[in-house]
């Protein structure tokens, strides 16, 4: 049979350029979707006839209702090694093979510090002023050297962020539900309780996965503990922070600002308050969007499809 393959959410229109799709051309017709779909109904209508679907991370979720609405789906591929937006039980019940891909490095680290530097030194703001014809500088931002960075989550990414912070001359403290003082000593950072981290950090950055324990991890209580000069950075997942509490803290100037790469609803609605707030820096979920990552994602996708067609699937997620 001839297969139909949908490549979803290729916003940069690079999917077909970054891999050799000729490896599957004799067996597969590929259609690329470059824009977000409006919701489940549009997803179900658009993807009815596809046998293979390639996801870009969690941009289009595959919950049970979506999986059950796609009768021809046989192979679902996500970029990355895991994807919490896929209902794996529903896929297994339907006999759908789910595969992942490799990735490159820790590109979210750069986005984390880009947000930190924009909030403190206002590089992008001053760039835009100069480009628009303004004469010279207006801001007086704090240097991050000597400041305290509070890292929530000291896994692979949290460790990388801590290392970069130390290179900037920052003091690093860390907390997460499972983190121990011994683990912190091994990493060369100081252990803190959750409350002490929020009290003492000049910048808080979040690097835990979204799950039942981390949803709503940062609430009005935590914002009440922070210094009025402190910032919070979220490059993990939007629902880890209570969004209403964050908006209130920013509006009331109880904290100095926030740098956000992730949101409760993505793409961020055009009328969202974050788009209008002067003390918020926002980016459109760029954490994993790097050339090197994409150069790994798409060749692996093609390899996954070829292996599936040959009856020997690889990188299967169970």
C-alpha cells in the first residue's frame, strides 16, 4: 500500500530541507502543515486520511479523542525521546506504533540566559530603540554577577544552567521535591528549602518536568516570599506556575519581572495580558528550536518511517 504522512507544525518550513525524504519517496506521500490548527475539530478533519503523523514536540497534542478520531493512523512519531501530550494507552489499544527521535545538547540553556539578560540588561529593548532612531541609552540594569540564582530542578538541564550561572559569577542555590543536600554538594551548588530559595534568590529559574506534583508548583505564596527586585524565568512548562498569581504579582510590582518561553495555552492568545506587560519578556517556546536539534529531529523521523515500513521499527516509545 502507499502511505500518507503528515508533518505537523513546521513553522519554519524546514522539515523537507533537513532530511533525505527520498529514502521513503517510493512508499510515502508527505504533506507538511506549516501553521497551528485551531483545535481538535480541525485536527481531526485535516488528518483523517493519514497513516503516519510526525509531531513537533507538544504543539499538537494527541489525546485519546484525537487518536480515536483517526482511523487510519498506524505510526505516530514525536520529536524528542518522550512526549507527555500523547495518550500512550489509547495508542497501544489501537495498535499504533509510537516512536521518538534523538536530540542535540541543551538548547534551552541559551534561552534561559537570553531571558535573564533581557530582563536585567535590556539588550533587545535598547536594540529596538536604536533601530527606531532613538539617540542613545535609557536603561540602567543590574549585572547578574554576584546575584543569587535559584534553580528549581537539578536534572540535566538544571545542572547546565547552574554551570553557566557560576561562569557568570552567580551564587547558585537549588531545590526540587526529590533533591538532597548531598546531590547539591556533588553539583557544586547550595541546597535550599523551597521557601528559602524563593526568599533569597534574585532570579528563580524552573527546570522540572510538568506532572501531577509540579503542576501549580509556584503560587501566590511563593511570589509573596520573593524580593520585589527578583525575577522568575520559566522555560519548562506553563502550568508549573499559577498564571493568575503571576499576573497579579507582576501587575502589583511584587516582583520585578518574568521571562517566559512557555504558557498555559500555546500559541499565546493575541489578547493575553503577557503581550502588553512592560515587566514581562516573552518568547514563543523556543527552548528546543535550534538548528542542531532540528538537524537531528528530521533525519531520525525519516529513519523511523523507513524502519517501520521495513517491519523493524526503531526508537519505539512504550
